[in-house]
């Protein structure tokens, strides 16, 4: 017959068996988790560097007659080829100056890209113009401009860039 003193021992033995199984499962999964993190690490580093560049774009002095738009900058990695990643940083500005003046300002800005180079990107703008037949043209459209900075960076082993 069992005594009351033996009952807790068998319960703790059941708990320790479950803990051992969970520990074994964790040790079995650990190499896969580390491999996954190792594959994802280059992408995380590139995302961090692109976010820093977007911050530099926002912190760059704006042209007089422009104010920050309604949205935070959007950063998008658009794939790549042979280790080079193509990216776009998009932000909005409310402007009262000609579009070409804004484009010229950002083309001359020499903002450092993730590879440490300056002016290694292209600048383009999307203007929202009046209805067809109106007096407003894309060159003189006051209102909101969508600015795109497109460039390439050395993606290293980022799987999105291979």
C-alpha cells in the first residue's frame, strides 16, 4: 500500500517528465530557430539602414514654401538582382512652389544612402493636378506632392535581393 508521503513524489515525477520532454523539444527546435534567424538577419539589417535613411530624408531641411505631408515616409524593398536591392522611400510634401524647384532641392541634397554614398538615388515626384482642362499643370501644381527616392543598396545575403 502506498502512504500519503509517496503521492507527492509521483506527482513531481510526472511534472519532471513533462519538463524533460519540453526541454528536449526546445533543444531539438533550437537549431531551426537559429538557422531562421541567421537567414533573416541580413534583411533586418537592411530594413534598419533604410529606416535610418528615411529619418535622414525627413530631418533634411525643407525648401521654403513646403511643409511636411500627412504621412510618415514609406520604405519599400522592391526585390533585387545579384545582391543589389532596389528600394523606394516615399514621402509627401504640401507645396506652394514649382515641382521642379522641389525636385532640384532633393536632387542636390546629397543625403547619405544605406551604403554610405551620397546622391546615389533618383528623385521623382507625383503631383495631384486639377481636373482636365483646368489652368493648373504638373509643373506649377500647389498642393500635395508625392516624392519618391529610388536607389540600390548592396543587400549582401538578404534573400529579397538575390
